[in-house]
C-alpha cells in the first residue's frame, strides 16, 4: 500500500491496485478518471479551452471503458498521476477548472464540511465563478446536484443580476426553460423577477420555432396564473407557426391545461381547422389523444352536416351521443334541456353523479331537482350560470341548506351561487363545513359570480390568507371585512369601479386589481403591510400613477411603490 498525504485533510492511497481518496481519513467515493486523449490533428481546437470540463466535452469518452493495463498504465503510475493532479489542484487554491466538475465540486464540498479553511473560503466562490462562466455542462451539473442551495438569500440576490444576463443569452429555448426553472426552484427569486420583466425582450430576440419543443409544465409552474396568461400572449404567434401539428397542439394544450382560456380557444380553432382538412391520419391522432374533448357541442354538431365528413368523426360522434344532445339520461329516458332549463323533478334520483350527461350541463340557468332522493349536491360545480335551484323534498339535511343561505317557501334555494361554490370547494379542495377553520387558500376564479354577498354564507373561513375571486363579474368589493388574516386578494378581471371595503384587512400584503373599471385611487389607507399592488388596465390617470412612482412593469401593471399609494389615500382622507 502506498500513501501520499497532500495536506492535513486530503490523502491518496493505493490499496489493492486501486487509487482511493480520503478526506479526514474517511473514504471518498467518487468517479475518478485520469486520461484525456487529444489527437494531434485536433490540438488547435483546444487553444481556447478554459477548463477540463470543456476539454472532456470535446473528446470521446471511449478511454473511460479501457482497462488501464491495456494502456500499459500500472496501478502505481495511475496512483502518482492522481496525486499529481490533486497536488496541482491544491496549489491553485482548489480551482475547479483544473478537474472535472463531477470530482472537483463533491471533493471541495467534503473538504469544506471537514473544516479545511481554504476550502471553506473558496467553495462558494468556485460555484459562483463556474455558474457565471455560463458553460452549459457545468451549469447544469451544479443545478441538478443542488449546489445552489449552498448560498444564503443575500448571496443569491447579489448573484441574480449577473446570472439573469447569462440566462437571457441562451438561444436554445428548451435549455432556457430548464436553466431558468432550476434557478427559480433553487430560491433565486430576484433572478426570477429580472427574467420575467425582460421575457418579452427575450422572446422578440429568439426564435422559439427553432427549438421544436413542448414547453415544460414545470417551467410554467414558476409563474403565477396572470403571468402565464401574459406569457402565452407573447409566445402564441410562434406556436401557431410551428410546422408540425402535434407540436402546435401539445404546446397549446400545455397552456390550456393550465387554465389559460385564450390557449384553449386557440387549440379549439386549430383542431377545427385541421378536422376540416379531412386528413384521416391527423383525425385518428386527435381522437386517440383525446383532443376532441376541447370542442363544444355546437362544434361537434357542425360536423354532422359537413359534406364529406370523415367516417372517423362520425363514428366518434355516435359513440358520444350525450356530447351533441343537450340533456341527460335518467332511468333510460333522455330529459332535454330547453332554453337553459332542466326539469328533473320526481325521477327518484339518488346520486347526481350517476345521471349520464349531467356533468356536461354547464349552461343551464335553472335546475329543478325537487322530489328526488338526493343526499348531496357535490357535482353542480360546473353549472356556473345557474341562477335558480329547486331542492325541496330531498334527503339533504335542512341544517346544511340553511348554512348555504336557506330555501324559500317554493323550494328554491336563496343563494344558488353558494351551492356551486361549495361544490367546487368540496371537489377540488376537499373541505367540508366542520373544517372551515383550517382552510387558508380559496380559489374561486371564473365562476360567473356577480356579487361577493351572493356567496356570503360560504365565505366564512376565519383562517383564510389567500383568496382568488378573479375573472368573475364582481362590481363591488364587499362582504370580506371579517377575513382579518387575509394576505393576498385577487380581484383582477372583474367589473369593480371603486376600491373600498378593505379597511379591516390590515394584514393584506398583495392586492391584484388589474383589468377592472377603477378610475381613482382610494380605500387603501389602512393597508400598511401592502407590498404588491396591480392596477394596470384600469381608468386611473397615468400621470397620477407616475407621480406616485409609476409601474414596476407595464406587462403586469404592478406599481413600483405600493406604500406611496397608501400614503396618498391617507393624505386624501385627512
């Protein structure tokens, strides 16, 4: 056995013909390979190489699988070769460019944990230096192996601007998505903000078409819903130019599945356009991949009378009769919906979930369920346009109905919206009334809610910190003053004309009010903790916004200094 002690912490031993590394006398198990073969004719290609990683990337990896003895390399020669490499590495202050990253960084990490003062001093510096080099192989290695978690929040913030510049220089969109997402998931929030603010610039300078990729869902998960919508608006023109149908459909579907309405609309239009071309191979693909679910009844009914309609489409429609008939099947009978009214009184229904076609009835405005044996109304969450609901003479507990607003003398519930909201909460969040004190997040977007008071009987969650009522038809902020712990309130994309009803929400930190009809700044005087406010796409004077600091970004309408607007309201009311 041979032993070579490189310093107080690092030792190399030749044991049974194998070279082993020890850190603080503990065996260090890591891939170690000694040789790189550079053909003479390729020497000029290596003039600008800055690291072993770059050299290794340009070369074949065949020698890694060759027995050292076949190269006439004795175990002793290999041992002294490793000792020499490590000695140079130590003498150059653990410069990670002098060894392959998959050995240099794990070894440097172990030395840092072992208490080596030099390693402690340079460990984070080396990570930062190699990240800023922008060399893809090394950057990806550091991201995948979690080395970014070594940085403190302050260190991450100080690096963010330089790293963001490197990310924005990445031409390949797939690589851009992967690298950005890894940084975001590693806690580089300031970097995420910088990249998001300049994303439109990035898209205009790079050709998404060249990548031919499907945008990763995990990339979209690093944005909030409003940002994903804006992102789709930027990328949509390039998606629609993609040559291959499957790439167009898949990218549109990613955004559609995320809930972006414009993406679903674009996907629907693309599907109809392709179906009208009557290409059986494409139609078969769309049916097999379940894309026809995007089409509504009127779309499907159009194809029944379409001249020369493919047999594949006709066969599909025959197998899905409830998709083209507005109504439901009860006890073998088809009950038709007429002018938005569905009468199911007295059919002995026990479970609405077993009524075939009921889950497709999204446009009904009046539903009569009287005189049945129904115990629960958990499945009416899709009936977002429902205005009248009759429930008398069923098996639903009276206490439950009273908690949701009660019923009039004719058997109609007083707050039909409360039943729809309850149904959505029950199905998507799993909350029941005796758990109301534990709910912290409540998302109720796109439910056609016209008044917050219309769901007051259900909006009684004392621990609620996040409430999303975006994309409804709300015209007034009311009925939420009891939500004292609320920190984030999303009322964007509604019909609100005045900022009011917020005086009691003193813990509010984020308020989203873009895309409304607000014409003046008011109602913010008690929001001393407000740190994010969006007011874009309203009727407020731009000169007033600019006087108060302007917008932080025009894409999302986020104001630069929310507290200046709070102070403005305080001064205005005094």
